[in-house]
C-alpha cells in the first residue's frame, strides 16, 4: 500500500500502518559513515583471503585451511554443487556486495558521476545481500571448532580474526547505509510527480527494487532504477508452491541421511544432523546444541509450513491472521540463511580433517540434500509476494488506509 512519509524529520522511524513493516528511517544522509565501514570491510575481506584461518594437528601431523579449501575438498569428494555454493556465499557474493557498495559510495562523489553504470550495479545490492553469508559461516566455524577440539589441537590464524572484522564491518555497513538516500543521489532525472490520492491519470506501481512509486503500466521500466515494474511478483504463487514442495521433498533425506562420515582410528561413524545435536547436548554444549536444533531442524520446518499457510491464504483469502502471516513472512525471509550453519560446518571439517585412517571426514548425501533445502526455501520466500494475501482481503472489505505510524527513535 502507499503511505505518505513526512520528509526531513530526523531521528524518526516510519512503519506501514497496515503490515507494520518498516518504511525506513528518515534522516539526513551522511555517506561518510557507510563509506568508512565499506573501506574497513574491503580491507578485512582481502586479509581474510590472504592466508589460512585455522590449522589443526593430530599425532604431530599438520593440516591448515583457508576459506577456499573447504569448497575445493567438497568438489574433490564429488559434491561439486555444494562446494560451489559454499564458495559463492562465503567469497564471491560478499566480494560482489562490497564491490557494488564501494563503487556506488565513491562513484556518487564524482563530479561527473557515471549514473547509468552506478544504477545498473546498485540494483543488484538488495538481491545479493542475503547471499553474502560471512556471519553464518563464522557460526558454522564455531560448531566445527567444538568438534575439532575434541579430536585435535586447534590453532587459530590471522585470517579468522579478519573474518570476524569483516562480519562486524559488513553488519555496520548494512546498518548505516540508507539505500533510499543512494537512490536519491543517483536520481538525476525529472522529479517524480506528486501522487494524487484519487489515483487519477494512471496506475501507481511501487518499484520492487528502489521502492519509488511510479505512475506507469506493468512492464514499463522504473524511472529511477530501470527495473521492470510489476504490480505483483510474476507467477508468484505457482513458483513459490513449486519451491516449497521441492524443499519439503528434500527435507526428509536431509535429515535421514548422514551429512558426513567421520573416521577415527579406522572406525567410521555416520553423522546425521540430529545425531550432531544430541552429541552437542551430551557434551554439555547445550546453548550451541539449541542453536543448531533451531537453525537446522526447526527453522526449515517452520519456514516451509508457514510458507504453505501463506500460499493457501493468498489462494483462498480468509482475511484472518493477515498481520501475523505478514510478520511471519518477514521473519522467515530474515532467518532463512542461518540454516546454512551445518553445511558450513561440514565444509570446514572436510577441509581440515584429512589424516587417512587416523582421522578423516567425508561429506555425505545428507549435506547435499540439506544445502538444497536451504537454497530452495530461500528461493520460495523470494518468489512469494505477501501483498497477494492483502489483495484477497481488500477485495472482500475495502476501506481507507490510515496514515503511517511514526515512532520516535532513541537518539
Ligand atoms: Zn505494508
Ligand atoms: Zn526502481
């Protein structure tokens, strides 16, 4: 829905009166803070790639790993897709995300800013964001670390601390970057015409990418960022159902099959996700066990079931629990990537524990199925359009929308 948010009110956060979604903070854009964090993140990124981040020794034999070792070993063991996925979300996407932000933040300072180029790359920023998973990777490392200390002497290296720095500076960058202000700075075309409340003289479409409200027909390009405008995401329900059903089908083998095979002193034991959680609890590491239980078992299940509820609501609108369902949608969209913890743990163990009959970790079918569940569920959430649920309800009972809720933010 369309809300009018007052301009230039500092320190105020606006939220949608209908679904309570944040409409963004209203502030004077100060690009120096995100610029600083982006530079710091770029530096940490290069440092993190520069060397090994951990090494272990068993019986005097040494093994070290950098970030790329895990994906490489997964490929060697025949799990090419999982290896590529880990490589993409830990190295490629964080790198692209940082590249986009750095180019944009410094590009808009130029006297003759390359507007077309900057718009073309900044459009990708919101799409790539969830796929840069340095933070999740570090949590996966924490789980792997508890397993490693049980079987070897573990030595942490410089790159690990660079990864922690990268995680912190990327979080600070996300928190301080006002994407609306960037789009405003890139917007050199004619100012968008004011919106008249009667919707006269055209059809109002909010851009999916930069959130500018255009007066246009579906299929035309957004006047600010050139994204093709759509009233609602195309084929949203069919595509989301396809992804949800595929992920549900993979969820079962992901939990039944072992995610890895651990060999210690010539004895090989299969290791399922549930088995790993039981082990963490048995070792007294119950906060970590609880975390993995939530991330690996509960969250994927809750996501798939609530996606199914939302899809049913969109197809057969009952008008009930709309606010709850929309909040759930935002929650699952935010939480989804954290289910990658176990995949990262396997990739780190596979990279390090390579001592033949003494100690060895081999990835297994469950890991591939599990990675599939996480990725396909993220696609399902991405292709669903929560506004479809409200559309159905509005057809039943049309009413005039109230003004946006303004909440004063603590300074
Ligand atoms: Zn809303
Ligand atoms: Zn746009």
